[in-house]
C-alpha cells in the first residue's frame, strides 16, 4: 500500500506524488543490493523508469527535473528523438557490431568530429569509455616521447585532485591518493603537481601562495623542481579542462603558459574533456575558453548523449604512431554508438545548444552567487561555466568541506522533484548540470528549488 506523502508537489516540471524512495520500489533496490557490489549504492534512491529531455520518471507517478544529465552525459536531452530514430534505423538496417572492419557510419562520425576540432587535431580514434580514452592518450604521449627522444622522456604529469577514470593507468594518473591505495606498484613516472586552485590551497593553510593568473604557473615549475623532474624528462602533461570534482577552471594565463612550456620541451599536451566537452561549457571544447589548442583531447560522456562511446582526437603524427592492428578496441566505432553520436552532434549544432548553454550560464552565475552571498558561512565557493556548476558546502565553524550538509541539500532536492547526483569533490560539492536542451523557465525553476533546499538544509542543520 502506498504511503501518503505530505510534501506532495505538482508543478510544470516536478511532480512528487508519493514518498521517495517509493515503498513499491524497495524490491528493486533490494535485488540490486543483493547482486551488485556495495559501490553501486551511493546515488539517491530514485528508481528510474524512463526519461525524456530534461525529465526523469519513476513508475509511481513521480517526475524530476534533471540537473544531473545522468552524469553529464545527456547533453542533447534524455531520449532525444533524433538519436532514437538513428538507432532504430541502424537496427532495422541490420548492423549491430563490426569490430574494426570499415563501416560508413564510422567514417561519417570521425569526419564530423574531425571537422569540429581545430587544426592540427585531425585524426579521431573511437573507443567505448572515458577511461579508455585517457589511457590511450597516456600511451600515445609516452610512445611519442620515448621514440623521439629516448627512454628518459617518459614522465606523465597530471594534477592533484584530478579524475581521469577508474582503470589502472587512468587511476594512477588521477590526483586522489585515497583512490590509489589498492595500487601497490604505482608507476614512479606518473607524477602529480598542484592544480591552480587557490581555495584548496587556503584549506592547506597556504594562504600566502599567490594563485593569481600572472603568478600561478611558477607553482607548477616549483612542484616539478621539488620532485626532481626535469622538463626534458616529460613525455606528456594531462589536465582536465575544468577539474571535474570542483568545476574549477584554469586561469587563462596558466593554460597559455602550459602550452608554451609544452612547445618549448616537445611535450604532448593532453586535455581531458570527457566531462567538459561537447558543448557543456558554452563552447564545443572547453579548452576554447583558454585560446589554446592541445595535442590530444579526450572526449566521452556527452559525445552520444546515450550509448557508451569515447574518442581521442589529435595530431596526425601522434595518432599514427602505431601501425595496422596495433591500437584497436573490441567495440571501437560500434555502429549503434556511432549512429547515436552522429545524430547527437548534428542535433547539438543544428539546435544551437552550445549557444543556449553559454547564455543560460549567466543566469546560473547570478543565481548561485546570490545564494553564496546569502549563505557565505555555508558555501565556500561557486565555480562553473555554461551549464555545469559546482557549489562547495563548508562548515561555518571550521571552513572545511561539509559532506553532511551537501548530502542533506541533495536529499531535499530529490524530495522537491529536482534530480541531482551524489555530492563529489571530497563529498561536499553539489553539481548542477542539466541537459543543454533546458529552457530558461525550467532552469529558473530548478535554481529556485535548489535555493529552497539550501535554505531548509541550513536552517535544520
């Protein structure tokens, strides 16, 4: 029997008609808990049934305005009609798999991606996951360095607090020591340096560090020196175009200095855009905000807005380092995934969704800064651009990250019909990242609901 939910909500975008989680869904949750690892239990207990554009539905009459995009995947909306049509057409055509054998649909997708990338990013290698793409980029950068300059040029430099995936190499490249405790044989030539995030340095009681755009690159050079790393030893530098856990963008001057540093020492510059790319920031590639071009770029998540596909896009001399059958993947360029990605890219461009993300980003900025000013003791910082924003919740006493408050905000949003995923960035950053198809009135509805949840969370904390 359904429990009566006294907080019933029925609006244009949000509809909560019964308790969340719904009692009838407990059987599904228990089955998942029984047969899946415990690591799969971290998200809000909303049992998805279907999703359409910016709305997620369960089977019991509830609907949520989606500010998660799954996990920044559905850039062109859930169940995009053009993507569904492309998938149905490909299924009816009769090709579901092809390994690396040539197909027309793969040729069209790599041509499309290549045309959207700036020169000299010409070649496209399709894979399945973001982790595959970052692993591939590491492999290419190290191969380039060793073949061109010898075994000494093998170091890969990444950044503290970075996330590049969960496979072995990707996790070694990540910047969270706690996530790497299982790796008992860390590669000594994959090294981390500080990300230019002044707020995190303040937490480390290093307020004296000047992380202004003019000075911050000196900390990069200092970190290399302190670790005994010579620039000539570095094969590749991989950096997120914005650091995902915090939605922390690079200072533009830092990005330019990094590009010049790589040019001087023939280092492969890799931008990890698995999360930030494909229009999310109001540019097709997030690195366009910095007026620099990397040598390799990793794409994923929003590439298809649906099925698993990723890509490495790069210079021909790097991408062609391996010969026939030496760099492949079992599901590279799967025809269904290619069809979804091609339809997704065409829809993104045709509907001017990148411009929409840029325009609506200004509304997010104003709304979230107002919220930060109102709750300055509970919100440490607001970072973002386009349609991806991170709100860091802190303790008003210590000023440190407050995961409990962040989780309370997410739970209240779920009860109000606003869908968010679990907090990230030390568990204290709530990310707001709706599909790029969202309209202004829906965005304002979601931001208003978020502000209501913050108010209630703070007052009841």
